[in-house]
């Protein structure tokens, strides 16, 4: 067993309908989205296990990849995207047109100005922290691929780098982007962000 747990986080590719506040809206990948994700992973085979959000824009590709690589696949509900409440299914441009003040406040301070009907950011952060801690415990010393969402990736980065929660939207996580975290088995050691929105060697 390795001294390090290595987790690669892969955001889903472009879904039907393009860029929008999707949250729990279960749109499938479009043709471009499939191509983005297949290109992102290429012929890389180093993962020992694949974990995925249950939403189809993540899980469909995770199933395909797990079958191709003959790796175990685990679907984890807790790695679903944050719920965007009344904005779900709407583009940023639409929300900006109808409610620019609320959108601007949410970008600047999502704790003080949550989305009406949405999942509070502090609850989302707690959910991801619990799921991430469980992942590191279960797969200690292994190399894992987590297929998930932009919000989840931002929260993992936030926790790893101790970024204030009000600053999470300053980080970009494009479709099919890859980030790598390396965590030592010794809890006293500092975790490391190896790369963000990078490429597999």
C-alpha cells in the first residue's frame, strides 16, 4: 500500500442544454460532453477504483470507463452537485436578467445570500467534507478517480487549501477538467494539490 492516497477529480463534460445552474436536474451528456471526457482520460489506466456522483452526466461516463478499464465502480449520493433551488435549470444569463442583485450577492457571499430554496452552502460543505473523509478512509493508499461536479470540486479544493467559503466561486472548474489531490497517510502531514485543471501524464 502506498503512503499516499491520490484522488483525481474529473468534472463531467457538457450536458444537454449547455452551461446553466443544473444542480439536481439530471440532463445527460451531449455528444461534445462525451468527447470531452473521453479526451480528458485518454488511455490512462492507473486508477484502482472509480467513484461517481449518481447523476447521469457523471455516472454514464463512469460506467463506461469502469467497464473499459475493468475497475470497480461505486456510486456515492453525497458527491452530487449543490442544489440551486429556484435557479435550477436556468442559465446564468437568465438569472442575471431577472434577478441581478441576488446573483451578484450570491457570487460575493453565498453564506449570507443563499439561493432561495437552494441547499445552504454550509450544508453542502459539510456534506462534501463527510464524503471526502469517508473516501480517504476507505481507499487509503490507493489511486482513485472521482467523477463529479464543479461545485463538489470547488468544495474539495476549498477544504484542502483552507480557502474561505465566500471565495469558492473564484475557482474555475471547466467541463471535463481534471484536478489531482495527494494525501499522506499520516494525518499530521499536509495534503497537496498536485494540479488543477491539468492533464494526465
